DNA sequence: TCTGGGGTCCTAGGACCC
DNA sequence: TCTGGGGTCCTAGGACCC
C-alpha cells in the first residue's frame, strides 16, 4: 500500500505558519512579477478566485474582501518543504519526494487510516503545515484517495481498502481529475462518451493504447490495482536545467538582455555544480509579450552544442551570450529570457576533447571558491561582470514576506 | 498598466546505416 | 525497365505534472 501525503494549499499555508493573523482569512500567493495566482487558501477559493488568474483582474475582489496577498517566497517554501519531508521520512522505510508539497510513502508493512492520521497530526504539530493523506494499492489510486480526503472528509485522510469501495468511488470520479489526464485528453475521452474514472477503467485497452499513449494503459492498470509506477527512492539526476524569468519592465537593449541571459546562465551553472553534473548543450531563448497583440512577436530559440561537457560558469555564460548575440533583433521589445542547459551527464563521467584549450583544473578551483563564498556570504556576492548591477530587468515583488527560517535578520523575535 | 517557472515522458518523422 | 526491408539515433513538438 502507498500513501500520498499532500500539503494543503502549500504556499498559502507556509505564509500562515509565522503569521497567525491571516489564519481563517483569504490568502493568495502570486507568481513571479506578482503576475498570476498560484496558491489560494480555502477562504480565497470560496470567493471564486481561480488558479492562474492574473492578479490585476482581481483588484476589486482583493479590496472588497481584504484578501491577503503575497509575492512568492521560495526560500521560505523550500525550507518548510524540507521540514515536512524530514518529519514524514522518519515515519517510513521508503519515501519518494514527488514535488515541493507531495510525497509517496511506502505503507506496505502496515496500512491503516490511523497511521495516516498519526502522520498528519505530527506534520501539523511539528511544522505548522496541514496535509491530507490518501492511501491505496497504487499511486494513481492514492491520488484519487488523496483527492477524496481533501474534498470530502473531515479527517483529511482516506483509504481504499476493498474493490467495492474503489468501484463506487471511481463511478463518481470525473475522468479529467485523474492523474495524467489533462485538458486535451479529457476532451478526447468525453467525445467518445467516457466521463468517469470507472468508464475509463472499463474501456478497451487497445483503444487507449492507440489514442492515448503507453501511459494511458499504465493509468488504466493502476486503476485495477496493478502497480506500474513503483515508489522511486533514489533521486534521479536532472536531464535539463532551466532558468528563465519575465522582466519587471520590458527590454529592448542588447546590453540589458546580456545581463539577464548572463545571470540566468550563471544560475544554471551553479545548479549544475550542485547536482555534480555537466551539460553538453546550452540553449537560450527570448520572447516578446504575447499579450500585446499589436506588437511584433518574436520568440527565437538557439541551441549550442559543446565539444566538452562543462559546468564552468565562465564558459557557460560566454557561450550563452554568444547565442544571444546571434538571435537578437533590435526591432523587438522583449518580455522574457531564459537559458536551458541540457544533455546532462555526471561530472565524473565527462569525455575530454583532444583539441580542448581550457585549463579546466584551474576553472574548477575558481568555481569551488566562488560557490563557497556565495554559500556563506549570500547569493551572488561574487558574480561575473556581465551580470551587471542593473535592477531594470529584475522581478517585481512588492508583497514579499520575510524569510523567517533562512535569513538571520528575518527571524522572529519573542518578547517576554 | 498589469498575464509564472521548472520539469518529464512520449511520438512521429527525418537522416542515416547495412 | 525494374528499386526492399530492417534497424538506430536524434530532434521537435505535444501533453502532462506541480
């Protein structure tokens, strides 16, 4: 048996942990640049605020209901996530961290609703984060159980313990709410009369294989309690690493774009070194504002293949800038820029080139030193000149909460 | 005025090989 | 004049997830 533990309204809940004033009040968290709603407390959901809705469209609602708004504070959410995962992992032998707010726990040894309730209580008490628990024989069914736990139970814990119960639940479970069925597939299924999870389960497998993909067949099997997605304990090496941001204000000048691309490239390089990986390709992309219909649209993308795998900041930044220069056009106004490093390999398995002229040992020592300084003194204390000092392309974050757990100056003081 | 960021997996089709 | 069959690898694009 597998338990899916999912944090409720995770980012909104994180904001509440150190700010009890907003308990039981509507809370929303916005994406970068304070653009869209990416998390809502139950009270905010009840007001009809939708996921992904642009913040500017909510102005009236926000004022009328006194909604508490926050810019994303990933330092806080990342740290609280770690705490939640630590509490849960101590409870089981095997656990897979699926996302920042979800994990699959192995309940094979002993599965019961009581065990779910106990873990839920402990996480709540030790971290302040509310969770819901779905327990079932497969991941897909655990997702269904988790959904039911969150929406239809008081305890926030739900377990599938017999086929009769599974069948009854699937009969009223919408097919589009299944894990792995997105908008397009749901439309396709409804067109042939499949509206519920039960109808999907009983549908002809060959049809599913033809019209969905192999994952459609796996999904179907999992609904019949056959495990196709086992719990994966070891963290896989990332295959791609992407750093991209929209600009606070739009940019036209190449020099400013260089600062942005240079910074994103440097971030990618740092992430690569954290993963102990090297990349074989560097891609960069730009995009204009797709919402400005009258403006000229231009979304170039350039991939550069490398001869020698690298995670050296200077080399990656230099290559990215070269790519930028090759796609830049001065008659467009840009809204977003990004860098992707791909074809990633473990850093100890890199293949050298006969014609390589770089002193890689020396570069490695520089990077180690820079990483060390930035880890202890603060992000970007040491950076490359091309990253600039300009704040022009930086994010808009007007409602940022304190980093209660990761910055000394932000730690709460208790006055006795 | 203002519209996010970071991933994975799968498939089709092209290029190439014998 | 007639022009096969079987395979691999790579990439772009689609769909999905949180």
